[in-house]
């Protein structure tokens, strides 16, 4: 006697349900990460855009570069984006001392290096007046995420003093 088998057995249905639930769980979990990743990426892109825009504004119309700018960071809030604030830090360009770089012991070399030292001192003096570093940091007040960019500014109002050699 043969039994007529219509449909699936209970074991086959349970295996199919298990495989199906594993695939659904993997799909839902990966979609959850994609959503959170895209939210973080959107936040990072927003911070980067605001930071680049602020640096470009400063490059286009720089403030008068003077020593008082280096005393503290300037922190403000964006007018159009109230949840974001930015801070601007100015630093002077500093070259190392030429004498420390050229550590020589011979007196003949010192005479030859004296001209080089005078030239390097003038270059150092002028470079420190002309070049400034600016760092802009944008921070989201709610999430505390931040983005920082730095660049060099050229002081157009400073004149180069070559002096006499």
C-alpha cells in the first residue's frame, strides 16, 4: 500500500521557515546599518561643507592679521544653521632657528655660514610676518560631532624687509 503524499512535512516547513528567517534577519540588520551609516555620512558632509565654506570666506576676505588674533579662539554660531557652531584659531608661521639646524664646530665653516645665517634670519623674519595658519573647527551642538580644517593665509598688507647684507 502506497500512501499518497500531498504537501510538505512538518520538518520541511520548519527548515524553510528557519532559512527564511535567517535571510530576513540578515537583510533587516544590514539595512539598519546602512540607514545609520548614511545618517552619519550626511552629518559629516554637512560639517565638512560648513567648514570649507567658512575657510573660503576667510580666504576671500581675510581679517587684519595681527598678534592679538593668536590670543584666543573665536567661537560663533552659524546664522542659517543654529545647531552648528564654529571656532577659528590663528597662528603665526614659525621657522626653526638656523643656528640650531646648522650645528657646526669649525671656525672656517662658521665664517661661511655667517652670510647664510644672515640670509636665513631675514627669510625667517619675513616669512613669520607674511604667512599665517588658520584652523576652522565646526561642531554640531546637539551631537557633539566636529570637523576641523586648516590652511595657510598670506598677509597681503605686510611688506618684505630685505635689509642690507
